C-alpha cells in the first residue's frame, strides 16, 4: 500500500476520532478562557472603580470617568482578541492535520497554508480590533475636550492612556495565567506518559495530551495575543500623549495627532500584502521551504513598510515641530520609525539564529546532551544569556538615536515602528502552536506516520517563530 493510499484510508477510518479530539480540545479551551475571563472581569471592574476614585481625587470626576471607560474598553478588546485567536487556532488544528494527510507536494502546501492563515486571522483581527476600538474611543471622547489646544489635547490623550492599561491588565492574566497552565499541562502530560507509563509523546492512551493541546491554544495563542495587544495599546497611547505636548503638532491639526495610528493602519495593509508571499507567490511544497517562507515574512514586511512610513511622515506631519525639548522634522520622525522597524526585524533574525535547528547554537545544545542533563542545562542557560547581548545593544542604539532626533516622541515612534508589522509577527507566532497541536492530533488518531512527519517538520520551524514572537513581546 502506498503512502498516499495508507494516509487516505486511515483518515477515513479515524475521522470520527479526529472529531472527538477536536471537540475535547475545543471544550477544554472554552472552559479555561471562560474561567479566566470571569476572574479578569471581576478584576477589571474592581480596578475601574479604583481608577475612578484615584483620578477623581487628583483630576476631577469627568476625567476619572473617561479614563475608566478607556480602561474597560481596552480590557474588553483584549479579551475579545484573545478569544478570537483561540477559537481560530482550535478550528485550524484538526484542519492542519487533515491537510497533512495529502501526499507531497499538496500535503505540505495545504497544511502549511492552514496553519499560516490561522495565524493571520489572529494577527489581523487583533491589530484591526485594537486600532478600530482605539480610534473610535478617541473620536468618542474628543468632543468633550478642547483638543485644538495643547492643554486640551494632553487631557484627552491622558484619558485615552487608560486603553493601554486595560490591555496590559488582561495581558497579565492571559500571558502569566495561560503560560503557567500551558507549561503545567505540558510537563504533567510528559511525566504521566513518558516517565511513569513509558508512553510515547501524544499517545492516545494518555489523557494529559488533551490538556497539553488546550494549553497551546490558551497560552501560546490567546496569552501571546493579549501580551502583544497590551504592547500595541501602550505604545500607541504613549505616542499620541507625547505628541499632544507639542504645540506644533496640535496646531497642524487632527491628522498630525493621529500620525501614530496611521503607522499601525498602514502596517495592517502591508502585512496583508506580505502574507501572499508565503501562501501564493512562494508556496511551501517541501520541508526545505518552510523556514525560508517564514523568515521572508519578517524581511518583506519591513521592506515594504519603509517607503510607506516615509510617505506617511511627509504627508501627515508639519515641516518642523518642537517636542520634548527637541526640534523634530518629518525626516527625523521617519528615521525614528525606521529605527524601530528594522531594529525589531534584526532582533527577530537574531532570535531565529539562536533558536533555529539550522544554525550552530541549537546544534551545540543538542550535542551537549551526550554528556548528560547537567551540561545540557548549563549550555542552554549560557546560550540564552548570550542571545540577548546583541538585542540589548540594538535597543540601546534605537533609544539613543530616536531621542536625539525627536526626544521622547521619537522613542515612542520607534516603539510603534517595532509594532508596525505586528500582524505578521503574530501570524508566524500563532502558526507554531497550530502545527504542534496538529501533530498531537495525528498521533492520537494513529494516522499514517507520514502525517506526523509533516506536522513535526512544520512544528520545528514553528518553535523558532514562537521564539521570534517572544522576542518582539
């Protein structure tokens, strides 16, 4: 029997089993998020009351209510983004497995595209929702303030800053709570299966594998999404607040004040165009194409975004403006965003170098296992410390250069530059957990070994991209 025939026959025989596993993972993920978001809701309501009380005491009741409203909107948007990402990941797990059943090259293409597009839905929905809700909040609150003056604009965006705080509050639950659950479920499944019962990984006789797969969805997808949503909200709010302190930007009008949001909006369009390079222009047809297709996303998105930022800065910003004690220009603002854009891209590639199985560092870690677990742990820790040296210098250089060009406004623009291609970063980050779960489902359904070979190859590249996402976060 050929691999093609064996894979197809096993798929038909195990179809019901696959549906059962999909339902179990879906129910588990829903249950976890429901329990987590109940606690988040209580915390958000409590903290909103605290914000009203404290801000009322210092800045007045109206400002307090607006700030608390921004906080609640940010928290709810973060919850919704995490839920959408989790649901899409759960939907795509089984579909990625089914795609991998097909023989090469179609099996490679379909399984990769399924996982990649699942990550794309998470990335674009999070960025789109965040941008839409933030701008709608600004438009809603603007009539209550005299935003045409520096004092009024600063008061407006001071209230808007609560949006970023709300996103970060939920990110604390999603990233820490979901991350702890993920690792606990992963280690628990390995201890119960591999150590105690001597079962292979993702064996169908080990019920802990369901919890492991649930953890990948709620921790590595919903948790990471909430974390990066908080970063996006904080960076956007900070840039608008610092920009409002510039009389020149305020005098230039609404478009100049909204310049930080135009960067994020343009980034969504650029990332959408970039995604077609992986799925249509340069599709994956064999294992060797996987890592290159994912790396290409980072580079192409940064490359396409650079001229777009130049056009935005020339179109929306005045010819010169004073901000944070510095005399800034559109060219300087463009340079600040470009510093962050390409600095983030460089950090991503550095992270990829230290975490990819294609390069020497990971090979050396694997070779250190020959002399025991102790040397493996020591070598891995040393490599981890070494991997952050260059990113720290890159960040320091970005901060120094941006501050020289546009003061604190330049630093906030550099942060937005790093997040300009957030949709692409989330796409390649969510891709990993989807492939990981697809492999687990293939093992538990006892599909043909060729299916697990495809998902393992996809997952190996996904582990690297997950590390890149953590580098951005």
